[in-house]
C-alpha cells in the first residue's frame, strides 16, 4: 500500500482477514492538505498478528495508536515528525519484541540521548536506524546511565559534619 492516497488506515477492516495480517507497508501516503496519516487504535488494534509495519514518510508525530500491536518485530517510522522519546515510548512499552527500528529522518534521531534511551528501553532491539547494535551496547548504556554512587574508603559513608568539626580545631 506504499505511496497511495490514503489519509487514514481506518478501512483496514475491509481487507477481510485483517487479524491474520503479518506485514503492513503504508509508507509515503499522500494525504489531503499534507496532514499526517490518521492511525486509529480501533483499526490497528485488530491487527494483533502484525509483525512488520512500515509507516515511513507519513508526517506522524504520535504513536499511541501503535500501542495495540504487541507482536511487532520490525518497525520503519523513518522520515516522520517524531520529536522526542515520549512520542515512541508507548510503542516500546507495548511491543517488547521489536528487533529492528528505523527512526532516521525524525527530529528525535538527532538526539544521542534519545537514541540511547530508545536502545535501553527496547531489550530485544538489534538494529536501530539501519545500524546493527553491538552485543554489549545495551548493557554498556545501562551501566553508563545508572545513578552514580559516591565511593568512600572502606565503603562506609562519611559523616561530613563530624569530619569538618574534627579538622577545624574545635574540641
């Protein structure tokens, strides 16, 4: 269905056995007045077997309607208007088996922090924006972003007040 004049994917029910659909390619839809492709949770929610979805170039800025697709493994959302991690968080939360994710050409793809957060939030992810992840990359990022704990000699916290009084010359 790539490159058509669909403004909405509401009519997926007319495909018949939509619930058994495994791949949906609906990139570069030419909508009226250059509006984003309209994705309804009702229509997409019936695609429970969907594993691959390609929605590149559709001016999407919100992916909440994709949260009802738990079987997704390959997702192409390149060249849309996704601006921050909050735009893709519902997808990552509800589709934990995503192996390939393409976000290239979105505003969020320019943020290294957002890409790192995406990698850490998708435990099955192996390819992001066409780049294969190193086997240890997710673990490294998780360790790097853990809150830093202050290290003290003998692993005992120091009482800063008593230390400063002891060194001040006061009894």
